[in-house]
């Protein structure tokens, strides 16, 4: 009624509700970090830990009980569900270190301090340091989570730099994950797509180019991505 009276279109207050299907593993971790960085991109805080209404802010500042425990459980699951680890707040200290590194890279990129590319030497050095520290942690803590794939850690650090920018794929991509995951999800919802379309996975472009070939989207967002 209001739109007809005022000759306008669209919703009155905010955009319509959107949802994105996200694969566990890298995609889930990137999505969680992207959401926690929303107040930073909006200029409300300089560190997501200082925003009390975010999962990360609650997990950091709220203690080990109540809503803080739930926030920690959620971030642990988002980070480690691909390793069959569910809502386990006892793993928070370990997950927090990895998650904070991702946020830190994004914050550096946001402030203009991060370099556009990481040299092969730094990659090799980071892999060696990461491997050594993880091996030490596994020996000293029998309950620690094992991270065998250092290549994945390096990939995530590179992709984290893009999180300081607005990435439309995380809100409009429909499905986010590996190429196989996106194609399988596309096949399950085939009737919702054009009959001319042969597959579901689309490479990420623009500001999300760092994730190209690792994360895929069900939508091909060519402009302002």
C-alpha cells in the first residue's frame, strides 16, 4: 500500500531476508570471520573483539558460561565441523588463536598495512613455523586438535586479507563452498535454476579473487563483488 501511494518499489525498512548455504571447513570459517568483521567495515570499531553484539566479541569478553559459552561453541563448530568436532567449548583456546590470525590479517588489510602478496620465502617460513608449533602443541596437549594440512592454513591466511572488504558473495552467493559442494547443491535444487545452465559452481571475482579456485559460488556476481 505504501509503495503504491508513493510510487516506489522494494522493502520499506531494510533489504529482504537472505540466506546462503555454506560448506563446513574453509567456507564456514571465512563466513564466520566475515560476519564478525561487519562492525569493523562499518567503521563502528577497530577490532571485532570490542563489538559486544558479535559472536567473537561475546566469546572473547563474556567468560566461559552462558551466552559466551554458546558463542565459543558456535565458533568452534564453524571452524572445526569438517573434522567432526561439534559444539565443544573446551577447544576454544586453540580455535581462538587460529581464528584471531584470520581476523588479524583482515584488519591489517583494512588499515592498508598488509602487503598485497606474500612472497614464496615467507610462505615457506610460515609453513615451517606453523608445522613446528603445531607439533609441539600436539605433544604437550593430548587433547589438542590436529592440523595436518599447512597448505590449507596458508591459503586461509591469504584469503583472510579479502575479508576487510565487502564481499557480495557472502550475502548474495546462494551457495558457498568447494566446487564439488556447490555443484552437488545445485543438482539438488536444479528446478530453481535456468534450464540452460549446466552446472552450479562459479568462480569468485573482484574483491573475492583471492578465493578463486578454492571457494566457489552458485551465483556469478560480475559487478561490484
